[in-house]
C-alpha cells in the first residue's frame, strides 16, 4: 500500500513492530525513531549488576532493522505528536508525517511520589529501572560498598514494569554479597504485601540466602515514603535506614511522550482497543508495551513484543480495508534466583468482555520443590529465551 508508518521507540515493542510491519507488508514505508543510538535491554541487566555479563551483552543496535528489513531508523527525541495533522516532531527539528503511528516509549517515573526521590536523587540512589548509565551506577555502588554494608531495594506498588524484576535483582545481588561481601545484608522494603512468583522466590531464598535477604511487606511497615539522597537515608512511616546502597524503584507512568501527546488517562498509562492497540483517545495512533493498559498482560519485554506483532498485523489489515483478527498474545517471564537456578511464569491471552484476559489453564508457574536439574534447566531456558527474543526483535 506504500502507507507511512512511524514507530516511536526502538525497545521490545517498537523494534518488533517495525520489523514485523515490513515482514507483513514490504511495501510499507516504516520509520523508527529512538532517542538513543543503541538500546540497552532491562532483561538480563540484573546479571550485569553482579558481573555475570557486561554491558555489551545487553546492548542492541538498530542497524539490522535497516539492512535486513528496510526500516528507516533515526536517532532523535520525539517531542510532539499531533493526531489531527498526523505529524510527529523531534528535538532535532525534524517533522515526520504518518498514516499510522505506533508509540512504544516504555515508562517514566513519578518523581517525588516518594518524598525526596527526584531525578537528581536517582543519580545518588539509582533506580536502574531503565538500563544504561543507571545500571552502571548501581553496579559501581555494589562493588564499592563495604563487607557488612546494607543494601536496600524498594519496589513500588502495582502496576509497574516487570513485576518479578525487583526480586530477581534481590536474588542475584544476594548471591553477589554471599560470595564477595558475606557480612552484608539485603533488605527489600516493599510497597506491596505479595509479588509475582513470591512462593518460588521465597523457596529459593530460604535455600540460598536465608541469612542475607529480608523481605518487609507493606503490612509490616515496608513501604518507603521518603528518602534523603544527600544524607543517604531511606524512611518508611516508622523506621529510618542508612544503607550503603539504596536501589529505589519509584512508581511509574507511561513514557513522557505518551503523556505529552494526550494518550494517557488518569492512571498515567494509555487506554487502547484490546484487539488492535489503537489508542481510544487518538485515531490512527497505537500504543504498545509498558505504556499501554493491556489488561492481564504484565509489563514485560515479551508482552511488548507479542503486542507488537498483534498491532502490526492489525495495522496491515486495516490499511487493506480488512477486519483485524481477534487478539491472541503470549507471555513468559523467566527469573534467575541464581546463575543456575531459574523459575518462570507463562500465560496465553485473549479478549474477554472487552478486556485482555489470561486464558484459564493456559499457563502457570514452575513447580515448588523442584530439584537442581530442573532449576538449572530453567536458568538455561532463561538465557535461550533472551537470545531468541533479541534476535526476533532487533535482527
Ligand atoms: P522499552 O523497551 O523501554 O523501549 C522504549 C524505547 O523508547 C527506549 O529505547 C527509549 O529510548 C525510547 N523512547 C522513549 N521515549 C522516546 C521519545 N520521546 N522519543 C524517542 N524515543 C523514545 N521483561 C521480560 O519479558 N523478561 C525479563 O526477564 C525482564 N527483565 C527485566 C528486568 C528488569 C530489571 C527490568 C527493569 C525490566 C525487565 N523486563 C523484562 C521488562 C522489560 O524491560 C519491559 O517490559 C520492556 O522493555 C517494555 O518494552 P517497551 O517497548 O514498552 O519499552
């Protein structure tokens, strides 16, 4: 059809969408815009923090999207979207016209939702919830802390990017402390009373990190309400801590451009048609990935890539004047409790009563009480999953 499709963001959602648009209809004119020249993936960034992999392991380049799939790629920050005139504007002064627009900008942070935690505080108490310089900062702090120091991880309430992510991070950091700084402790100060795969994580922690990790739920005064980056303190309603390393993961919204463009509702995320991901607030604009409200689908890289394929197919169908197929989507999330100890959760999704819902009996979590060989195999699957999804999205 030769129609112009612009994609904002080259992460799991955007890169996959751009590639699959060209696969489904090579005649499309597809342009991908990312503010960064390369994308550092959050998946496997926890392994970088503890020295299992280096930064190059999680770095994804965009050149194959161009050379192998014919996607035009620009490094620039999108600053405005006008659905009325179908135009995207960038910080570099460029203007892109589109027939269809896909927005996959990931998340941004609600600064000061935790008192004192703003962008400047994040340079001292890293969130490391976007991979890149924040990953390097947190890694350096872990390396520099004394044996016997305290690490605090403060996960937010729901919804947020990667529900099991903070607990995988706690596990791998505990493994690092056990090996390199065995007198140290790790405190998870949680804004929730339950979390993804919690029984499986706790089973692993009891086996390996019983004297290192302590998880404090919201009901036991775990929720961090205030930080002071200058004096290094972290506070809940009734306690004050002075950790050697504070990893504060604040509450989140859709990426700023989605807010600026008027694509978010009062939840801070973007309402979409559950079968096509077209915004319910702007015609011909589609939102996928962490920024979208996707019912039961967790905010994961796998969800974003699965949504990208559904969305690309829906766009190709509607451009041809055909009716898009009903949504069918999948997610699997592997987490490493140690390098040789993996756990997972999987689900298949369909639209039910106007909402993306997990199909009962379609997935589930790995079993409790599994033996070493089983956990080791799941850890191997985690690596295999990562390599194959990166190949699928960027190569
Ligand atoms: P992103 O992948 O974040 O991509 C957004 C892109 O948009 C970025 O490249 C950004 O530079 C660009 N961008 C944003 N705004 C603009 C703008 N205005 N102009 C131009 N470009 C812009 N998921 C899994 O499935 N499995 C895992 O094991 C897993 N582990 C994780 C571990 C951690 C520690 C974390 C934090 C997350 C993990 N996730 C995992 C979740 C996963 O990272 C996200 O769900 C996924 O990245 C969402 O994809 P996205 O396309 O929505 O956003």
